[in-house]
C-alpha cells in the first residue's frame, strides 16, 4: 500500500525558552488509525505526532484530549513501539491484532464499522466502540452494506476489551495475569489490580510474583500522574497562564519525587519562571513563536477530526478550519484575532509537503465510478429473418431435436467498475484521508504560503492512465484503477 502521503520536509530548529516546544516538521507515517503510542510505564498517549527520524532524543506529541505538547524520549517507549513508528520490522509479538468479522454500513452522512447486534424491519443496531449501547441506523438511509474484517478496537470500548479477556480467562492464572497487563496497558489500573488479585486467588503459590507486578503497576500509575501534571504545566505555560503552570510544575517534585518524569523535568519550574519574565518584556516576540507553534498543531488536530466525516462534510469543514484555529488561539493565548493573525504572518518559515496521493483524481476530474473499459461501437447485428431457426440435437443418437432462434448471444461486458469518490473515501484509512484534506487545505486556504505544486507519475500506470488487462480472453486497455486516468499524484509545498 502506498504510504508516501506526506513527504518529509526540512527540519528547522529555533532557539526558544526552555519551556517552549520546538517543532520538527519531518513527519513519519503512522499505521492506519494508530496515532497513539504505548510508553514503558504502560500509559497510552494519543495525538498528533511530529517525528524526525534523525533526532536521537525522541519526538513530540500534541495530545488530542488536552492540547498539551509532550516531549517523548525514545527511551520511554518499548523498542517494538519505536520500530512501529519508524516503520521497522518489529518484534513478532507486535503483529497486528486478529480481525473480527463485522459490517461496514455507509449512509449519505457517515460510515459505521462494527458487528451486528440485531435488526428489525426498519432499523439496524450495530455494536461499535462508541459505547455499550449499539448505534442505530435507519435502513432507508443505507447506501451500502458490506461484510468486512476489522480490529477488535473498532468494535469494543477499552473496558469491554478487558472484560472479554477476563471472561475467557476464567480461573486460569496465566490468562488472568495477561488480562491484567492488557488492562494496565489501556490505562485501566483499577481493573488491572482486580485481575491481578484474581490471579492470586487462582494460584496462591504465585502470590509473590503477582505482588511484584502490583508494585510495578503502582509505579506506572504514579508515573502517569506525574506525566499528566507535566503536560498540564506545559499547556498552561503555552497559554501564558504562568501562575497556574508554576503551581502544577511544583507539584511534580513534591508529590512524585521518585518518578522518571520528576528527574527528567527537574528544571521545569525554572524554565517557566524564565519564560514568565520574558513575557513581561517581549510579549510580541513570544506571541509570534507561540502562534507559529500552536497554529499547525491545532490545524492538524482539526484535520484529524474532519477525516472521520464523510467526504462532502469533510470538504465543507476545510473552509472553516482557519477560523476555528484563530478562535482557539485567541482563547488560549488571551489575545484578539488581529494579534493572532499578525503573529501568524510573522511566523518562521517551515515548509511542509502535503499530497492528495491516490485520491488526486478527485480534484483532477478523474472518472468518478462507471466502468474502466468501454468497447468501441460496433455495427448493429441484423435481426433474424422470420422462421430462421436452427435444430440442436439432444439425447443419444440424435433422436431428439429442439429448435432455437438464430440469434447471436449478447457479448459479455469487459469493463469492471471503478470506485466513486465516496467509495475511495470510505475505503481509505484515516491517515490517507487526513493527508488528502491537508493537501486540499494547503491548496485553498488564504492563511498559508504556497511555494509550489508538484506532481509525480502514478505508481500503478507509470503516468499513462491506462493498464493492460485480460478480460474474457481479450487483452484490452483499461483505465487505471488508482489514478482514474489523471496519470499523476499532486502535492502542494507550503508553509
């Protein structure tokens, strides 16, 4: 599968106060719907990733839930997670999870992955990871219904995933222990603790082993709480709320002095105090740096959200994203829209390449659905003359005959259906959809500086727009199913 959606842009480093975060714009592609990483502490961090493969220290994440920007060191994550993020061949134990047979329901306004709960004459009830209650879909709104195989995480909530493993474990010590570790990895420490205690009951001889696991669990919980405080302190400092930021930062060494976070960010308080002094004397310069950092982060977050909509709605959302970013930054940075826009105009140039990828044909008027091959028109076949029949022998010795009209059989169609725009959108993974939306935004937004438009030949047809295929024993030239005849992928370089 073509993953080269957003090519790495040059990495620019600027000098900021110690608390400020430096953007590294070399993006590394993530697996579909896996914009998350598991730390060694067991915590799962989800958000927008900014990864420079050449950075020996680590990478940065903007958390979707809080908007905080975290520095993650490579030493904080398992080697298997680093391999996954950098597209290396990882540990076999990190192979993709088993898939469950489910359904894909497409309506005019959304698409739903899940498993069938029940259905009646007018409604479908589909179990999804949105909650315990099934999603209700009117049958009259359904445009398409397919059987698909999907990951467990697309169907069940984290707690349900743990409960499924706990129920399957029964009184088996090893499986209960594994279920507890799984719960800890999903940041469900209370559920993990219960499962560990059940493991002790299942095999009291393993009490000492499980107690060591419980101690490690408590250490992970403390590490996660310290990380949350650190993230909140950075978020508040980014919003110029230095008093509250210092309060949260001072709690880390006071409440969690034995954590890795406390040791790694021992100078956090001093860094915030330094930036606070700089804010009082150089607010305008600091605002330019903050806006240059936070605007792309918020834009990326909104693009991720839009990628979960249907194509028509997502494209409509693109036109509003800049206004949403300005509104958000006005609130966070306690500034008016004029100040934010002036600061954005003065931002440091950081070029970025966004590409439509295999969806280029949508904006280049490629063929939307229909068949990939239409045979040339042929002269019409003369109708049979009245009474023109032929005798076909049946049975042994040709003792029985039937009469058939002397009419040529209808030719078998040679064309195969091409995907429509909506089908391409639904069948693409979230990362590809987000990349497409970023390219659309870069092409249309008045708040970006477009450097150039680039194109490269379609990787399937090599820029010819056609492929040769055998259809009913004939070699025919069919329209490329990837580029739909537009011959190229289009990218936009902007900042």
